[in-house]
C-alpha cells in the first residue's frame, strides 16, 4: 500500500470520535463512503492506521477500504501541509510553462504531487484549470494566487511562507 513516510500523528481523542461515528454508521447500508468522508475531515487524510480502524469497525476488508480511498480523488493517503501548493497543469498554464514550474517545486520541496514535506509545512498538488487562464501559468498557495510566474520565481515565493 503506497502511503506517506511521515509518522501518523492521530490523537486518542480523534480515534474516540472516529470509533463513535463508525459505531453509528455501521448500522446503515453503504456506510463506507460516509465513514471515509468523516475520517478525512477528522484527520485531513486517510493513513493506513485509520483505514485499518474503519475496516475493522465496519467489518469490511482493508483492501475494499483502500480501493475506495484510491479510486476517489477527494480522498488522500498523504497529510496536507500548512501551506497547500497547487500548480495548474491545465492547457493554458501548461503551454505557458507550468510543467517547468511544477518540476522546480518538486525539486525544491523534495516531494511529489499529493505529498507533504517532512516538516508538514508544504504539500504539493498538480491541479487542472483554476479559472485564471489570463494569468497563466498559475500557482496557488492556500488562498493566494500567483500568476505569470517563471521557475526562477518559485524559490522567492516559497520564502514568503518560511
């Protein structure tokens, strides 16, 4: 199972909330999706440890849980950073060089798309159109939008969040 190399940092309080919700949900047919959505909201992602609890409490196989988690893009196997970086790889941005910016981000942060830095400060996601085609290429960091950037701009932008 591919997942993060970052240690799981769930709390006993989170686990108690999860188990209480699962006890309520397991009485309902089709409870896996609501359980995963609740857990994702609670933890911010769905690590192996959380998937295992869900499988055990709902009486389904871990492979079934993993299959749903990896099928739907709303779920993540990786924690998200304090600063969530999105680089648009939609057509307008890509033809303006967002692919090179994306490669620069991966190199500077030493992570791949969907992953989080070891200090949990940054996470990186390749996105599709964010609706700012006139500013192509576009990168977002949380709610901040950076347009018409080049690979040379990336280190300076990241430094604002250090």
